[in-house]
């Protein structure tokens, strides 16, 4: 079952695009977290989602939110993506799919590929509580960024 609103977000530690470990607990008590799961680096809709996020970083920063995007791609691939799209937020590799399983966003079959994350967003407050969650069944759709912003603003 997907972690629900108003419950503790499952902690995790994953490598970033430099291979350095980042944990959700690193932000607890300090910043809100917008946790984005996306299917695959360099796909059209994922690139649109990540570039939209990049273009709105001033708003996320103003609302004391750190953006973390996670996919099952290798951290090498995510490093190339971050550089090529000039992404200004954290990208983490869930290559072994542990976090995607823990958040219950792993798809059994994605265009014939096994174990790809669904597109999903979780807004986590400073205490580590999930305040908003959206798990999309249709990977061609983007998360409701307006709802994310409203939740961040309400808990500012």
C-alpha cells in the first residue's frame, strides 16, 4: 500500500548524480521535501516534468522546500540528464528499486520493461509527515503542480 497522507514518510538513502549518499532524514527538521518519482530519464514527459520543476525552483526555495527527483536510472545516466537539462535540484538513483518499492510506486510492466517507477509526487513536511500524495496511473500526465504549491504554501 502506498504511504498515505498524514503518515510518516519512509526514510531512505540513495546516491545522487555524484554518487554521494542523500537521505530523506537529512532534511527533517530543516526543510519540506517535494519527492518526485519519474519513470525514465530522457523520455519526453519526464523531461518536461523535470524542466517545469527546474523553471519553478524560485517558488520552491521561497516555500522552504527541497526538490528530490528519483528514478530507477543509474546515477551516471541521471548525471548526464542533470547536466544536459541544467537541472537545479537533487536527482537520486533508485537503481535497485528499493525506495520505489517502499513507496509502492513500482510498476510491474512499463512498455515491456519490468520495475520502472510510476510518476508520483509526495510533499513531506519538516517533521517527515506526508502532507500530499499523487500517484499517476497514466505516465503521459504530469503531477498537479498547483496542488503541490498550495500544500507547500499552506504549511509555510
